[in-house]
């Protein structure tokens, strides 16, 4: 196999796992993949302010839309859901769910200090 094929096989194996987050306020569960694609990370990193080394508040909505799945691994939300999430969902619940997912996925350092620890 080529190195590209090996890379694809490696990532595919890591992406198979689905994890569950119980969301009692929504009377159900959200599922997510702990490992993100480059495209998913890029969508979230658009909300990162390098100067302040922090994310803006809308990162939680983007992460929820990008990462929330049902038990079959299908997306729960679409981009068209953004306004409803921003205006009608409890922001504390949204933030808690996204933080449980890990804002950049498992193993992703979010600061220089975190990277130095690894």
C-alpha cells in the first residue's frame, strides 16, 4: 500500500468510534466522533483569536453543527440550524455538550502550554 492509502486506512480506523453524551435537558443523547477531520477543525479554528488565544462564543454553535451526530452517525444539525441554535437553545447546555466533545477533538492541544505538556 502507498503511504497515502496507509494514512487513509489509519484515519478511517480512528474515525469509526462514536461516543455518546447524555443531554437530559433535550431528553436524549448526542453522539460524536472523538477524532475530527481537517475540514471540521478548520471550521472551528475560524473562531480562534490568536492574539487573545481564545475562541469567540460562536465556536460552540459551529462545533455543535459540525460534530453532533445521531446514534447512526448522521448529522443532527445543519448550517441552516445556526440561527435557531443561537437564539432558541440554552447556551449553557450547548457549551457543556461541546466541551464534553472536546472543542478540537481528542488529543488536540489548544494552547502552547498544553502542547508542551504532551
